[in-house]
C-alpha cells in the first residue's frame, strides 16, 4: 500500500475537504483512504466529527484509519463511573474520552486499530463494512477463523471478540467505526474496564462484557501495520480506487478549519463527565479510627456530572453537626470529582476550629468521600 503524504497531496486534500460542493477532483474519484499521523484520542475523534459535519459524501466514501495512545472511550450515552476504573486510569495517566456515537466502552492503545467508514446515510451499511474487514483478514491469513455476528461484532475462533462497533447517523451523512485488537495490553484493558464503584444506579447505556483476544495471540507474525494495509487494500479493491493511503495531521487548521475548537470541546469536563445521564450513588463504607470501626452511609444524586443531592449519615457526635452540614452544603452543586471535593474539604478545614482530633476525623471522612468518585 502506498503512503502518500507529499505537499501536493496535502494541498489537494485541503481543497477537497474545504470545498464540499466542488466534488472529488482526483484519481480516487469514488473514495478516499486517510490515516492520522496523531495518536491523540481527542484529535482523532475530532476528525470524525469534522468529516461528518463538513465533507460532502454524496459521490464518495471515506475510510479513516487511526490509532491512539492509551485511552478509554465511552459511548455518548454512557456513565464513566459505571464503565471504568477512573482511579486506576488517573494513576496510569490513561485518558478518558466520550464519543459522539453510541455503543459501549472500549480500551485503546497502540495495539488497537480504529476504522471509520463514512458514507451518506442512505448508503450506510455496517454489516458490509465488517465483512470487508473479515475478507481482508482472511486474505492476509487464510487460516484465521473470523466471522461477523448479528450484534455486529467480529469473533475469533467463534468465541473471542476482536472488534466492537458503533455508529453515528446524521441527517445526510453517517459513519460507522469499529476497533480491531491486534496486540493491545489485555491486562490493562481488563483492569480499567472494571468499575470499582459500589451502589451506583443509572439508566445510562451499559456495556456488554465479552471475552477478548488479540490477533497477535493467534499469529505472532501479524502487526498493526500489516492489518491496516490489508484493510486499506481490500477497501480500495471493493471501491475501485487507487491503492494509496493519504496521511493527515488532525491538528492542521489549513486542511480542517475549526478542528482545534472541536478537539478542545471533546476534552472539556462538561463533555466527558457532564454529559453523563443522571445517576445516584447509595453506599456504605467503613472508617477505621483508632480502635473503632465506624459505618457511614452516603446517598448522592448526580445530574450533568454535578452533585444535586447529598446526604451523609455519620455516627452521632463523631463530627460537629454544623461542620458535617457545611460539607454537605458545599458538595451540593459541585462536580462529582475527587479534585473538586478535595479542594472543598481543604477549604472548609481551614475555617473550622483548630483541633488535632477534629482535623484527623475530618480528613478521614473526606478521604473516604473522595474514593466514591
């Protein structure tokens, strides 16, 4: 597969993308294969949005190939606290992103391939796209036992999921994107996609757990680059276009005017967490203080990622009632976030009476509250 990234090609691509009514004036008149040079999840998701919103797909189809550094990507209508281990992700510096499409939660790293198929809404057909991927895999390694299920997953050996799928259907344009596990870190994948949060109730779309396997485990000679080339070649063959991949920089405003704004929007707390459907947390935790074990009951309602209602049931007189009430008052309306809660707790601590035991108890309570988030 030829990688085309010359200045001439970039200028041509810029002209095509920035003049959506002009039609496709290149040898690839029926389609276009592009690949991101970035591994940033927010930049790559922004490219999807940009093409969907700006490019005229009436006379062409586009295949977008991309890979990300470690990230967890949730569907538009999902709850991150329900879907993943946010504490572990913060420790490992794994990014969290929310797609504009539906579907379930997936883990991305450089061992995972992402494919986005753009068409008009009328020509949208995710089953055909997945069959194309399967055909490419079997052309590359005929011995692979891979097939597409009725749930639009691709299974290896009839039991291991190697590809999940999601889509966005607009008024005129549509895209279907899917993953392909080549050599992802399965230990990290299983760790971060397991929520540790207890007592959470939500109407958000839940992910469906599945056993996964890397294609590398089946055939260690396979690489992501080989898989990308095979899929691109099959796409080119089916759409009768040139066998070439155009490299794009998703931060290039000359090719994608307004792309920086889209990228920044996808990184905001309001989008990643604030778009979570309303949910509640009703749980108990034990606090060990000196020689005693104390039971604390907490009930929290969260809307748009902010605490709407908060109740903390502590043992009587363990903390001054006024101080506990002030904590509840401060939390109400704040982000359901460990950083914000820690800051609020520290601020309240500075204005409460200076008493070592009181401060010790206060810190213990606040540390446990933060673990809920």
